[in-house]
C-alpha cells in the first residue's frame, strides 16, 4: 500500500515564504558590496569635511600667531622665548600646508569613489536580479507545488489500483472469473499511467528549471566576483593613498615638533629676565631729583632732599 507515502501539497503561502526567504538571502548577499562601497565613500566624505575644517582653523591660528608675535617683539632685544614663539608660528604654517595637502588628497579619493559608485552596472545588476528572481520562482513553484501535486495524484491512483480487483467477480459466489479483466481496473490502470507520465513530466520540468536556476546562479556569481574584485581594488587604492598621506603628515609633524623642541630647550629664563630688566629701564627710567635753587646763588639746595636720598639709592638698580 502507498497510503503512507502520499506527500501533502504545500500551500501557496509556504511557497511564497520559501521564495522570499531564499531570494532575500541572495539579494542581501549581492548588495553587500554596494553597501560596503557606500560606507567607504561616506567615511572619506566625512574625513574630508573634518580635515578641511581643521586646515581652515590651523590657517586662522597661524594668522593670529603672526599678529600675536608683535607682542613678543616689543623690545629692541631678541629674547630666547621670542624666537621659540616665532618658531611656533612657522610650525603652525607648515602643518597647515601639510593638512591642506591631505585635504586635497582626500578630495581626490572622494571623487574617485564617487565615480566608481556611479559606474556600478546598476541596470545590469537589476536585470540579473530580475532573472534570478524569475527562475527561482519558477523552480520554487515546481518544487513546492507542481511536483508534489503530481506525485500525490500518482500515488493516489496507484493506491486505488491496488485496492481494485483485477479480474471480474461472478455475480453469485463473488469469485473471480479467470481471464476476464475488470473494466474499472483497466480504467484505473490507464489513469495510473497518465498520472505517472504527469509526475515524470513534472520532474523533468523541475530539472530544466533547476538548470536554468543554476545558470542564473553561475552568472550572478561571476558578475558578482567581477564587481567585488573591482570594489576591493578601488578601496585598496584609496586606503593606500590615505595611509601614505597620513604617514607623510606624521613625518612632517614629527620633524617640525623636533625643530620646535630645540627652540624650546634654548629658552633661557635668566637671559630673558635680564633683557626684560634692561628694556624696563629704557621704557621707564629712574625719576631724577629736582633740587631747590636759591634766587641769589642759583645753586641747588641738595640738603632739602637729604631725607629722601635713600630712596634714590634704593631704586637705582
């Protein structure tokens, strides 16, 4: 008996779920490269914006440092700290120039990635995905609908044929009449043959659909490999340029900071304080005595200032 082997027919909802789940996985996989390229582009766009703003701020700071340098050079003497501060302004200008180079490099990377994103074969990918979806639907419908229905019909006919006596029964005793085949049996046997043919045909159509699906799969895989390889190459080129530029910037920064450090180490407090004292005397000399002069003698009367003589000595350093 074939009763236990009759397969149940899946519902259309089950078929749709199977199709959607499988195709969704395929779609997700094939869009990963597109999302990855978009993420790289977004990163460098934001990195460019940050670097551009930073460069502008450095340039503003350099101009401000130049203006502030006037405060450091109010005297006629060159202080060691003044030279160090001057070097700070020079380093800021050089760093701003290096960051400007990095900004231009980032701008080039963004431009290249944008062109690559625009060059992605969107229409070709769209057509390929539509083909994959159509062949996948065809295969899924056959596998989960047509073939199970044909198989169930075939098994059901076979079961009915097994239950039907092959020979004609006599009217009185109910015994089989040798050599006489039941017409009903012959009819069922014909139906079994037709059901068997239909079942075999559904398997044949399923196999053809499977081959078309695998062809679409192979084409999708090859196209995907080509696109992915190109994406990786473009991303690698962008990252290489970025690493080289950042490395050059770090080297220039290290060199400038080492130079500035020499100027900082040459700052001498005792020398600068001495120069400051000298400049102070130039800017504000000690106030001299104004003596009383007698009308008759026209001579200064220094004795009138004797009580303040100590003050003169105390401040004449």
